[in-house]
C-alpha cells in the first residue's frame, strides 16, 4: 500500500512539474514577439537609423524617427529582409520585399500617408500601421479619434468576420479571451512606451 502511495505521489509530482514547465514555455513564446530588450532597440534596428532618417526627411516625417524605429523594433526587432513588415502595403501580400532598404522606404512612406489620413492623430496613425488604413475610417466614425476601446472593438470585428481563424496566433495576453486576435491591440501603448524610453537615453 505504501509503495503504491509513493508511486502515485511521484507520478502526481511529475505531471504537475510537466504542466508547470509547459505553461512556462507557452508564456515565454507568447511574449517573445513583443519583448523589448533593456536597451529599447536592438543593434539591428539601431543600424537602420540613418535609412529611417533619410526616408523620414524625404516624406516629411522627420519628427517621428523614434516612433518608426520603435515600430520596426515591434514588428521584427530589425531582423530579416523586411524589417518594417511593409510587404502587404507594398504588394498586397506578405514576404514580397527582399531588400531591407525597400522595406524601410515603403514603411516610412506608408506611415507618412497614414498620418495624413489620420489628420495628424499620431496614435491613430500608429495603430493603423498595424491594423491597416481601414482602421482610420472606423475610428473616426466611432469616436472621432484613436482610443484603446475602439482598437479592441475593431480587432474583435475583423477577427469575428474572418472565416479563417486558424491563421491568428493571438499572442497578446488576454486577447484570445476577448476575441481580439486581429493585429496587436496594444501596439500604440508599446510604441509610445519605447519612444519615451528612447527620449530618456
């Protein structure tokens, strides 16, 4: 009897440890896409500052260079051939850009156009970079500006209306529970927090 109890206890501990381990791994991967290192920007993103500045001047958004570097950090950490993740706005599909400079040029241009469409509302422009330009009309119609509430509502609407739910990773904590898996509902908060840290450096 005692031997059976010991075996049962050991098995319970093993199962518990396995579950805890799995939860820790899931938690790690869920946060990886959005983790910002202690220096705010990765070395890869910092190397792209001159290019961002070049195209920011070309498209008249020089005052928002730090915002766009933060967006690059959030999008890719500066890794890959499309560090601004601007392929979809460039050719209508993912991964069509193979040159980082093309990615940055397109990303800065798209942001500049989004800012104009948002009537200079920086928060609305930032979230629209992540959600797409359709968010601008939605937000202006609902609240007349960006709010966290309208971002969540838009994400829920887009997720609800998409029949292919399997393509959504939904890594943001709490997003799946409220069915707001389209885009990143806390994109603005993270970008502005990074800019604030950059300004303190």
